[in-house]
């Protein structure tokens, strides 16, 4: 990943964008520390991925279709000291 000092990134922004599209993510540094990364939209979408809903997640579980014996505890209330 190529690193750009913030002043160079501002001065050569178009080049920074082209580099991100062609070469991959570009780091922007402030005082020698990476503070931001510029990447192409395609790379961003790949990293972001599609998030499944809770229902889709549970249906994809290896335990999908397994019968669960769920029974409520019908015992009385417990005493709590406050």
C-alpha cells in the first residue's frame, strides 16, 4: 500500500484517486501515522460484503431443522432481598 502525506494527497487528489482505482488502497498519513485509507468502490463493496438477516443466518446454521425442546419453568417466583 502506497502512503501519501496529507499535504501531497490534497495537492495531487486526482492522482490519489487513480492510484486507488488501479493499484489498490492508498494510505494517507499525518505526522507519519496512517489516519485514512482511500480505496476503489469495487474494493469497498468487496470488503463490506452482503450482510445476511438474522433469519437467513439461522436458516444457514448447521443446526437448522433440529427440534428443540423448549419448556418454560413454571415454578413459583423467587424471593429477592432489595
